[in-house]
């Protein structure tokens, strides 16, 4: 079994140094609580509601930044892995909304968000590489960021590529929903987990930033599609013991397999794989 | 607005003549209640838990069967459309788990289920044509049958092909779920509606057949992903006034469109469109 934890922290936009410390503390707290996979929010070190380019530039870090060495130091004793969002500055100065996968040896992979939400277009360049599945010591971890999750193609491709857990750093702006319902993003994640038979851990952030209220919807979902932990309102934690072996079993019934039953030749005919 | 109704009836396996009458009565009842789209369960005229080939053969009908003329007669005065499941016998004698789309002029389309569930493989041949979107007087209706719904590619392709409502005749065998949760198939339909911004009407069946208990989960879901009607336990009805215009609007935010934001070139790279 694998202890997965989502640390629903509250970064402060415009205070990247504070946020770096906040993430390192969150990683340490996750390790101290026994977690072997620690998921942090989208843009955890940057904040989200930027006022100007300078704030973005000030928050942006390259993958060789000391930030990631600090995450690596924090997880090394436990053999744990952290997946967390940050603003990435590339060698040529472009800035991406990225997530890093880090273990005790350092940065294993960086994914640049490929589906940008709304005003993110003003601050970030969209990535041009598909979301990765990273072979770690604790299992195959797929990575998606926030709005990526709303494309069933993304969760499908990660699962087909062998993800046992999909880690989703998010900043979910609070949207209206009927009383008693989960956030719509959680419903989407539940369905993605169920149809792909893969565990999913969404780490949202907490608080209100420049008037933007967050959903505070961090949720861990097992490979059968049912939530097993949620952080609830405010700063907090969702943690669960997740059996990643279940994500490797796509058997549904005597004659059914969630992947083997796909009919890609039919999906292609109807144009679903192409632009509308 | 369009009144959509799912008639959660209880066909009897081995009694196709009875079931034909049952479906005609259900269509009439839907029309009498003001519906312009009437959805019936999967295999509504056949039953599901077959004991032998003879039962399947006895239930199978061709698309020129009087059954469909009776449905057409029932909907003609109201200008309504019915989508219902039946066992189809083709010209060469093969039998399919099919759904017909019928208006007052007769059969508009027949779809042969492309993803067969478990023991259906013993009785039916899988269809080799993708699920269709049918241009009807009440709107563009996409069709999928039961297990088809668990392939996000199917709902995606129907929505991309212009479906304003996806009608899903189903026979959902009851499966375990945590207390207080909706059936998993409904969660999957909610997510499909939300990410594709398309209304979905799933018509389940009622009762217990040869020991098989059905979920009785008929649910109508609006294009924002939230259920607007459910039949509940037993024989019953789910009906709702559905604004199909909402399904034509994929706008999500100032800079976002649910379809325009897709990155098919990335999904292709990672193999999600291909066999695992």
C-alpha cells in the first residue's frame, strides 16, 4: 500500500520566498505523517492571481533551483516522492505553469501544463509535450494540472501509458454547484478514475487570493472511482492508503477489460480524435 | 425547451410480444405527458438475461418490423422522437444489441452496440459502425447503449459530431456502491455531460430478471453536468425540460472553449488514440 497525501496549503501571491518555505514545510509534514507520495497545489510556490508580469517573473524558477533540492532533501529519508506545481522559467526566458516530480535524487520530470485556463494565457506559455507518466520508486505517477483534468483524453492517455496514480496539482476557482454536490472537478476525476481504473489525487489550494475564492476540494479517489479522502474547507490535508496494484488491473467482468474493450478504429472514424 | 422522458419499464425475458406492447404503451404515455423525446431501456422489447439462443432469436426484430411502425404511430401526433433498445436481426441472420431512433415518419437510424458487456458476447455480434448523431425535428440526438457510456471516447465523439442530447438506453446490473452515492454509471454520465457540455438521458430498466437485479438508475443530466431528474426505484419515469441550446454552447470562460481547447496532436503522441 502507498500513503498518498494532498497538502491543501494557502500560498501568497507576490511572496515566492514565503511560498517556497511553505511547500518545503508541507513536504516535511507529509513525510512525517508517513506519506510516500506528497501532492502539492498548482503554482504552489507562486500564487495564482498575478497583478503584473513582474510578479510572475519574480516567482518563476528553473528546474535547477534550490527549491527542488529542498524538496529532495525532505523526501530522501523516507524514499518518498513529491509532485508540486510551480511557475517555471525556461532557459530562453519563457514561463510555464508546470509541475515537478521530485524524489530523493532530485527532479525526475517537469510537466508544462498543456491546457491553460482563462487568464493564465496572459502569464504563461502552454506546454507542447503531453503529460508524462513517471516511473518512480513508489509507482508509475502520471501528472496533469488543473484544467487538463477536464479533457478525458488526458486521463485516458496517462492511464494507457501505465499510470498507477494520477497526481493533479490544482487551483480550482470556486464555481456554483447544487447544494449537497461535490465540486464538478471532483465528479470529473471520479469518472476518470472509474473508467480508467486508476487512482487519482487532486491537490487544491486554500483561502481567498485577491478576491478569488478557491474550492478547497482536495480529494483522493481510488481506482474504483470512489473518494477515499477529502481535505474539506480551509488549509488541511487529504491522506489515504491507496493500493496502486488495483490500478494495474483493468479486468471488469468475465469477458470485459476496460482497455481491451476499446474500439479505437471507431473513435477515429467519427472524428473524435481530431479537431471539431 | 424540450421535454425529455426516460420510461423505466420492466420488460420480461421470453415474452417479446408482451414487451412490444409495453414499449408502445410507454411511448404513448410519454407523448401524453408532453414529452418530445422518449427514451426506452436497452433491449426493451427483448429482456436481457437470456437462457438460450432460441429466446434471443424469438425476440429479434428487423428494422422493418411492425414494432417500429407502432412507435411511429404513437409519436406522430406530437412530432416526438423515441430512442429505444431492441434485439436486431439483420438480413443475414446476425443478431445485434441495437437502438432505433424513430419519429412519426418511421425509423431514422439504427445503432448496433459497439461495446458488448460480458455475456452479451454469447448472444450478440458487436456493431462495427460508430455511434451516430441523428438530425431530428427536435434536435441532434446522439445514441449510445449502456457499456458504451464507459468509454469517454464515445461521448466525446458524439458531442464533437454535434449531439445536443445523448440518449442512452441501458440495462444497468446493480453493483455495489458506497452508501449515499449515485450509481457509478450516473457519475460517469455526469462527467461526460460536464466536459462535453451536452445533455445526457440514460434510461435504465426496472425489476429483477432471473435473479439479476437492475440499478433502476434512469437519470437526465443537463449540459452543465448536474442531474435534473431521476426515476428512482421500481418502474417509473424521469422527465425534465432540457434546454438543448445549452449543448450548442461550449464557451467556458473568456479565453476557454471546451472543444477549442483540445490538443489532439498531444493525445495522439501519447498513444491514447491507439490500442494499449
